[in-house]
């Protein structure tokens, strides 16, 4: 058996603070030039406590970076048409630079239809099919915030995915699928795992990079982890527990993200950075 190692923690909170400080400088320059601050508009449907908390956190970070934050609130009884109408109105408002639809939305609302109502130039959360396609073809655009935040963390810690085996656990359209595509664009060999995957533990055991995005607390066990591998925990569950059994994995991994303080802060930082870019403060990200 290889000797156990004590993993180095990947501090997303520290990196996020630096990114937000940089965004604040560019936002101030834009405000001076344009006579208004960059503006991010959030759409919140219903009063789900977690969603309300997330929107408030995003608003607070936006204000700290000198970005105006608006919230359009709709009742939990809202129809797809009503939500789409709000998003279309924001898409057509020249004073709005970025649009965020807080998800999930109530069951009766067609989330995909709502996402597709976002003008691509304002899709700072990277949730539209247009944004996914641009990302998949390595074209400039706004990728999903959590996936690109993960890539920025890997860059920060000198992890080059080229030639490495990356295992992504989860295939959601705004996390699992796009992070796999971003890793592929960095020349990783990517394996997607999901609810129908056979021998998940065995596959994870071959991974140089593991991205856990399944939404189940402590789902990935430490004994699955290849010694010295990079473990990215993109899950967030009750009581600050991630998808990875941290106390087990930290003894085997080489690098690991904590929960909280790892991926979460990066998601918000990328959202603010994208909004500032959408306002014209620098080029849109090019992942090549």
C-alpha cells in the first residue's frame, strides 16, 4: 500500500477575493467612463430559503465589487410565460449587463425555456444552449460559473489537466457536462460517471482529477481516491457537507477543495467577473 499523504487544501475563498478585487477595479473604470455601474439582474421565482440566501450572497458580493444588483421576484405560482416575459424584458434593457436566473425554479416552470430567454450576450451564468455550444467549440463566451471556477482553481494550483484522466461524477447541464468539456479542452481524458455507471469506485480509483458534482453528502469515499490525485468537491449539502467524505479523502488526495471555502466562493466570483466583462470591461473569456 502506498504511504498516505496529507492533501493540500485548495483555497477558493482566497482566490475569489483576489478576483473580486480585480473586478472592482475594472467596474470602477467602467462606471467613470459610462456614467453608470455594471448591472447584474437576478430573477428569483418563489421564496425557497436556500435560493433567497444565494441571491443575497450574490448581491452582497456584487455591491462589494461596485456592480449594481437588481432582483426581480416572482411568486411561486408564476407560470413559465410570466417568468420568460421578465427575462425577455431584462434581455432588452440596455442598462442590464448580466442576467442570473436563480435555480431551481418551481416545478410548473420550464427552466430550460426560461434560460433560453436570456440574451447570449447577457448570459453571465452560462446556462443557455448558446453558451454551452460556444464553450464546447472553444469560442469566446461565458461558460457556466462553477465549472470555469473549477478550472481557475486548477490553474491557481498549477494543475495542468493535459494527458491526465479526469473523472466527473454528475452530468447536469450547468455543472457536470460543462466541466467535463472544459477539462477536455485542456486535453484531459474525461470520463463521465452517473447513476447508471457500473463500478464507480473502480473508475474513480483510476482518476488523476476527480470532480464530484452529484449532490449527495459524503458520497465519494476516501478509499476510492487514487493517492496523490486532485479532488474537486462541487457539492454543497446541509450542514456544510460536500459530496466527498473529506476526512477520509484528505489523507489520500494530493490536492482537495474544502466545503465550504473551495468551489463555492469561486462560483460567485466568476459570476461577478462575467458581469463586468459583459459590461465591456475587458474581453470575454477565451479558454484556448
